[in-house]
C-alpha cells in the first residue's frame, strides 16, 4: 500500500480537528482520502490528520474494532468515533494549562479539584497530570498529542461558561459547591467568627456570621453580596448535571 490512500470516515464531533487541507464539504460522517505509507500505526495516521487520540472513542478497520497500534491491511476502510459522554475517568480531578485560568476558578467554585498555575510549561503540565492522575485540560491540540501524556481532554468553547459546560458534560464529575478555594484549589473548612474576625473588614464583621477558611492558603470566605454571580454559575452547573 506504499503511496496509496486510505478511506477514513471521521465522526462529526471530531471534524473540527481535521487538517483544513483534508476537509471536504458535506454533512455527517464525510469520507477523507488520507495518504498512507503502508507501515505507520493507525494511531499515527489519525493524529497526522489532526485528531488527538485523547478525543477518539473507537477505531474500526472494515467494521472491526482495533487499537491505535493496529497496522492496516490492503484496502481496509477506517472509521474514527468520538469519545462517548460521560467519559469515565479514574479520578475526577484535573490540571489546566496556562490559558484556562478562568475555567479553573469556575471548576473550583463548583467544588471540582482543578490544579492551575500560570507559569507551567508543557513538560511540567504533563508531569503533574501523570504523577497526580489528573486529566490535562487544554485547547492546545499539539499538547494532547504528546506521547508522554496519559490522560487529556480538549476543551470546547471560547467563553468560560461554554468551557465549563463542556467539561461537566464530558466528564460528569460530582459537584460540591463552596468546598474549594478559588485562589489555590485547597479545601475549605468551616471557621468560627471568633477565629477570623480580626482579619475581616469592619462591614463584613458587622454583617456576616458564617465563614470558611482555606486549609492551604488560609484565605477567608463568606457568602456576601459578591456571591450572586457565583451562585448563578453553580445553578447552571447543576442543570447540566
């Protein structure tokens, strides 16, 4: 099959990843004609057209389910299916790349373990994801194709509300609002007013009685006037789940 082409059908959900040079007009599972060297694994072929394997739910050759390591035989047609939602993952926790800081804070608001720092390079992100069994969330397709990465997910949407909805729909993590620090991701624990009142603004000390403190960074939280927007985020998250 050296110098031949493959017939590859990509599920509609995955066509946004396909290289523009291979896209063709048409609705549904449109067929692509993909150059094939006769020796590469199917996984390599799929990533060469632009689709990260983290986003692939199934691979079939002539209707038979095959792994990414499969070597194609002469004339075999390929079908690439999308991840089924919700996607089952070992642990519902994540690490986000440097461009998804707002999404990280929103995940924390609804109680999801979301590690984030704005100074992490790709190697450090992959190392943390692997060491802590976290799903690496990113919109960097090249990062998702890194062979060292064990668990990853492409985040769809340009606005934070769209991105949060996509992550919740895909992974269905359990929600636990108001249990994580939005600044550092640490767990929140109840704090008596007498423990924290010396650190509160005068108006807050006079108006509020219920507080929480981050066990990691010691930041203090209360359900104040600023919480309306966060309540709206939580309400929308619960509708998705």
